């Protein structure tokens, strides 16, 4: 693998061939960069982000199918409780057909050169205001926690799970020696973007500094 490299993987649901493709890509990057443990870390992190994106898409399908509102607080909470109850029982074939019907798609994009490694997990739905607020709160709390136990005890809630997946992403980034502050989840143009940014040079300037200059 010669840098620069850009790879894009598109999916609706996570099947085994797609998982293997993503895993092989990250282990190949680990070999090229010679950063021990990078492949496993990136694979875990991206699987968590992709799973969250697919789940968000299925939640919207479920709400549409059962007549729950995404904007009315009472209807949303009722629908969320029902979705959490039924989520694991949603048949994979039904899920694939539903996401295809609604044109929901998740994209994993890797962009790497000699200066940095960027990974984008993009979902072609827009975050609700409450969802975005909750994610920002969880990320800020995870950056302050020293480990997953402290995060769970001090900051976990049951709104849509305890947010442990996001906390694990932050803690894994820390363990690899990278700044978790470079991990962002934000609304894009008709999509939601999770961006992972890994500097490969000491003099690297992060994207947020370049955009604010």
C-alpha cells in the first residue's frame, strides 16, 4: 500500500464479508504504519460507529412503520422504548429491504497520507437535535473519565443505552496515544458524519485549526 490512499466501502447492514473487508484494510494499514494494535483498534471503533449508524437507520424505519414521531417528545420516548424491546428481533431480510426502500446507506471512507489518517463513517440521515446534544455530552464526559467503569458509574444513562460504545472509542484512542479531542460527530450536507483523525507527524495541524485559520 502506497500513500496517499483513499478507500470507500458502502453498506446498508453489516454482513460478514463487509466486516472482513474492513478488518483486512485496517490490518494492512497497521502493517504499513508499524503501529502495533492499530488494526484491532480501528476495526473495533469503526464497527461501533457503523453499528450505531445502522441502528439509527432501523430506528427511523421502525418509527415510520409503527407511527411514532421523531419530533414529539412523548411519542419519541414511547417509540424508543418499543424499538429497544424489538430491535434484536427485527429480521435481517426485513431490515435490508426496509433500508433499501428508504435509501438509507452507511459509508466508511479511509483517507491516508504521510501526514495523517482520516476515517469517516457517514450516514445519509440527519441527526435529530436531541441525538446530537446527547452525543456531544457523552463525548465530553468520556474524555474526562479515566476508564470505562468510571464513565459508566458517573455518566451512564438509559436514554438510548449508557453511551458505553462512544466511551470505549474515546478510551481506545487515548490508549493508542492519540488525542480523542480529534474525534468528532457532526451534521454534514444531508448526512451525519463521524470523523476520526490520527496525526502521523509531530507538526501536524488538525482539521479544526486549519478551518479556523
